C-alpha cells in the first residue's frame, strides 16, 4: 500500500498548478521506513522527515513547502501542532498510517491530526476495528468529519444496535454508508503469486510443578476476583481481573517470569526451543513474537547455549537501529531468529527474510496476531510461510484461543471489509476464563 500511495502522489503532483507537499503521519518507528520506501519506489520525489530537536523540527516545518512528501510521527505531530497551525499550510494529501492510532477520538493523537489542513485525507490500517465500532467512527471522523454524525448519535443509531442487539438491518445500513470509501486490500486477491501460509496450533502440557503452581494461582485468583466483584462491582474490578489473568498467562509461558526462586522448566519453552532447533538446522529463518519482553531473556539463554544467532527488537529499540536490524536480518543467512515484542514490532516491518513465525503466547486480539504474522507474509515473500501458535492445554491460553475463534466467527462478515475483530469482552466472557 505504501508504494501505491507514493506512486499516486507522484502522478498527481504534476497536475497541480502550485506544488503542494503531502503529509504522512505514522508511528515513530515507521518514519524512516516511509522515507526509505519512497526513495526506493519514487526517486523523483523529495522527502523530508520531521524529527530531531525542537529547533531542528521548527526549521524543517518552515521548509516543508519545498518537498513533495513530509513525514512525521503521531507523537511529534501532537507536540508540534502549534508550529503547523502557525505555518497555516494546506497539504495536498494527508495520510494517516496505522490509523488505529486514531481509534480513540479523545486522544491528543486524534485531536492533533484533525487540525491539519489538507485537500484530501487517507487512512491506512489493517485493523479499522480492534475492539469496538467507535474506532471505525473515529477514523471516519478524520477522513470525513461529520459523515457518520457525532459520536453520540452514531452510538445510538449504529453501535448499540449492532454490537448489543446484532441488528442485521442496521448493520446493512452502516455497510452501505462506508463501502464507497473503503478499499480493502486482500493479499490473495491482489497478490496471486503470494505463496501459501500454513497456521498450526502446537499444544503443550505443563509438567507437574508448573501445573501445581498454575492450579494454586487459579484457585486463589477465582476467589479474589469473586470477592472483588462482590465488593466493588465488575466495572471497578477491571485492573484486578487483568492482573490475575496476566499472572496465569505468565505461568503458562514460564513461572520464573514472576517467581524468583523457580528453578524448574516450562513445557512451552522446551517445545519452542525444540521447534527452533529443528527449523534452523533445516535452513529456516524465524520471527518469534511474545507479549512479554521479559520472556526473551529466558529464550536468549537457550539460544546462546545452542549457538543459534538472533536479533531482538522491543519498545526500547531505537528507530535507526530497527531499520538496521531489519535490513541485516533479511540479507544475512547466519541470523536465524528475530525475537520481537508483539506491541513494538507487530506493524510496519518488512521481514520477508523469514519463512516461519512463532507466536509464543496468544494475544487477546486476533487481528494483532495476524498483523504480526504479516511481517513475513507480505509483498516480496517467495517462500511458503509456516505459522506456529504455542498453546498450553487446559489453561487460560486455550480459553483465550477459543474466545478468539468464537468472537471472530460472530462478526466475520459484519462489515464489507470482512475484518474479524473482537468486541470488548463481556463479564461472562471474562469470568469464563477462570473456569
């Protein structure tokens, strides 16, 4: 999609009587990626990345009319918004990349970008809806303010009837409203040459000590949550519930994530290392995703013992370093494994050097997992991609996976984009996770 957009900018730029720059706003980790791709596909366009110190950014904002594509991050845009407004510049296009960053209309990200003047607005996202229909409304409020009314009216007319009542007639009306303005990019439709992708669930069973720890914490959590809900109600118990669920998930990954004196192993870790060992010996390159960066420290020790070379990318990895790691991983056959934090590296990276993806622990939102998988399964991939999801049997992980499938099935065709998403979990859904 990036190459399509920059081509479009290039082709239409020449028709303008007065040259106008176009603005791309993306997560900070992707700004240099946008510049690299623009220079690769449209060498005739001049690009400018707004970054650096405040004084550097001020200077660049003053000069942005001399460029074709101006690139900045959501974080810097909200800091620099007054500088843009003082400049009073009208862009040709404004492109919100990873537009799920605008899903909450009350955030500074959303408020800042909506103040920028542009002839035409675009939103690029693989997950227009992650948790609720309000996120779709917020994106439309950016590209076409007022088209889906104000949020209060939208919630009454569409969100409540669709999400709560599953009203098919209202669903169809909303679909008719948004269809003309959504271009869905389905890989199998657009890229017929894309190789196969196989998803395999690999189950593991906890050994005795790990299992005993899990059952003990499960019993304690069920009682604590029941008491908490009775005292404060379900809505006010959200943080305690999340903390309890997190502990159970961590035990499935490896009890030593929070039990300091735990000396035994983890069935999932053993399974994971076995898969990595066999795959790397067969010449495969692997992306390994986890929601817990602390899990990487444990995995790294195992990889080092087996002399398996690897890279690691987390939220603390600097933007420049991300680009270097990605390029080196793709071209260097000796780097076999890339450990990637799901939140930090689930979008924007082109890692087609890998042909295997491992999800060490299941994430609540299936679309987030799918986006992470697509770091390898994308344009430029020549090999079949094998995806492994490691699920601990008779645990919360199994229940999360089942809930993912249930929710995806319920809403699979709700919108014309056919994006599967998970609505906010109900009280019953959450409590069933402790069953």
